[in-house]
C-alpha cells in the first residue's frame, strides 16, 4: 500500500472487477437504492469502453428501470465524465439520429 489509503488505482480495479458481475452489481444497486430487484435482465450495464477515455474502464455505470447509477473514480474531471456518460446513454436511446434535427421533442424516460 502507498500512503494512508492504499493504492487508489488498485482499489478502483478491484471494485470495478468485482461489480462487473451482473449479480453483484444488482446487489449494489439494491443496497444504494433501497430496492429489491431480483432479475438481472432488468439491469443494463453501460460502462463506456474507449469512447472518451482511451480504453480506460475505471468507472461503473448501469441503469435499472428509471434509475441511472454511475460510480466514477474520484478526480477533478468527474463532472465531465458524468456528462459524457449521460450524453452517451441518451444517444443510445435515439435509434433514428435524424430525429435530433426535427422540431418535435424527443421524449426520454424520466
């Protein structure tokens, strides 16, 4: 270990590896949200791979029903990284990209 809190990169890697398993991630979601979801098929793991971060995968992101959870490793760029995740998730919801140029509102889940 280095410093008071140990090796931060190692802790992030262990955390991400452990919760990369859908059953474990579902358990984490239930603990955070105070819910009792049981079906991992309702869980959508949407951790970005190489889109913004050059193949770094030190964030965990998922959606379950109307809940979006994102656990980034702590640094000064967290607001940008969270924005990147939200933008990418919204982009995935729009199947027909031509709709973004139309006057009608695109409706997203609340």
